[in-house]
C-alpha cells in the first residue's frame, strides 16, 4: 500500500530529476529455480544484490536531497511483520510503501526471517525508486528465449547479504515451463490445426471419452496462436458443459425409473467394541455452526472458524477428527495455529485447555440422555405396589 504526505510537489520534482540520472544495478548474482516436474529442467535468472542497489540509490537520491528509510513493524490484526520503505525530502514531504515480510512466528527461525526481510527490502526499495533488479521472466516473449545457463564464475545462488531467490508458484512455473518447450506455429499452420481440432471435437459423441481426446489434443493446442487457442478452449468448455448437463439429465431419469422400495433395516456393527476398535468420527454441521457463533478462545474476536483439535484422536487417512473436538478461533489465530508445528505446545503457550472446552460445547448441542430412576422392588412380595390414595 502506498502512502504520501499531503503535498508531494517538491519530492515529485526531485524524484523525477533523480530518475533521469539513476541506472539499474548490475545483475551480478544468479539464482536457480528447481522445476516441480522431474522431466523438466531447472531455470535460472540473474538479479542484483541489495547492497549494489543501495549504493546506486543513495548516491543519486542524496544529490537531490532525498533520503531512504526502511523500518519494520508488527501488525497486531494479522500477526505479520511489515516493512515500510519511505523516501524523505528536505522540504518535509515524503512517499512511503508497505511490503509484507513474513508471519511473526518466523522469528523462531532467524535465518528464514532475515532472507524474507532482505527480499522485501530489495523489492520495496527498487519498486518505490523505479529501477529493475532482476530479469523479466514474465515478458510475453519469454517463451521464445531459452533460459541462460549459470556461468561457473558467478557468485553462489544466495547473495553475500543472505538473500534467498524468490519462490515461484506452481501455476506460474508450469506456465513458463510449457512456453519454454513449445514453439508457436505460424498463422497459416495454426489455422489448419485449429480447424482440425474443432472438427475432431464436434465429431465426438456425448458419451465418447472426452478425457482421452484432451490428453491427445491438448499438447497440439499449446502450439496454436493465442487467438486460435482461445477458440479451441471455448469450444472445449461448451462441449464439456453439454456433457455434464446430459449426465445430470440421465441420472435424474434413472432415479425416476427406479421402483420405490421400502427401506431395509440393517444392523450396523459398532466397531468401537471390536478387538481392534475403530475411532468414531461424528459429523454434525449444526454443531459446527454453533461453535462458529462463539467468540475466539484466545482474543474474543468474531466471526470465528470451527477448529478441529488434531491431537484429540488418532490420525486417519484423509479424515479429520470428530466434530465433537472443535473450538472457535478467529481467522488470524486459526491460521497461526495451522502454521505451528506442534499444536499441543501452541495451546499450552496460549494458556488454554481446548479439549475440555470442546467437550462443554458438544454437550450443549448433544446433551446426555436423562435416565429415569429405577423403582425399588420388594424382595419377598415382588415389585412394590403403588401407593393407594386415602379416601
């Protein structure tokens, strides 16, 4: 988020003069991004260190009476460490920009927090001043260029200031990998392939294997021009929608044609009494909504999420613990707890005993049944007779 003083005429004029003189720092470091796919090669890019960028920025901005300040603070609402980069002019005007660094829990790992802070300082400063410090990997023609191999005489991947290369998301890495290995056809060849794919798609019946056609045709569609590729994708989405609609109609017809049968009462085995008992995992959406209506156990804020206590029951393959072991937590503390490595230690540090609190909430929506008192029997004369009202 960018902020500024009420007037920025002086600092704007000074910054415009400084940007006419400032140059991008030399990209002297090389980072390698490992591929998430085993058959695809890793990609490298060059970037400038924070130290080299600071040298250029300070020398240029100081000539025009502009100073740079970078300070950190902790946001109580989200629990994030925030970096604020500020440009101060001699006239008293200023420009500032905020950049998220990492959760406050990362302070337990100083090296990771330092790497994230160095990364944030470099990007925050370079963005606010208006210079570029790394290769542009997201340019439209990035697919036509092969990744430059890392020279042997370059510095190590992490810079001298402890900087860690930025992590890339799965989707962006997959997209760039596809562009790097697939060449776009010419306009004429793309139109021919587009017509062929559309004809194959139209020829498929409603019950044909659309997935098999997709696996065979989609690699070809990646080589089409953007316009032709959009046409094929649009036709595929329409074809997929028709198949889904037909499947729903057939299922509804089959359900109507089935005879109405009386429900068969089957005895269920209580697996909790077997030699090797199985843990019961009860599900109750009404109870989850009831738990979410309560304030957060830690800070008392609302609204809340129903958090399942993972240590309350043995772990199951792809299964959560029973809904009876849920407690209300606000969104910030819910995320912080999921990032914690040991949930028991997190609750001990918060000074709470969540299992007992979860049990109290469960008993409010599932009260124990009231057992009627047992009538006393007369050992000699059988069951005691009810009292007779006097006349």
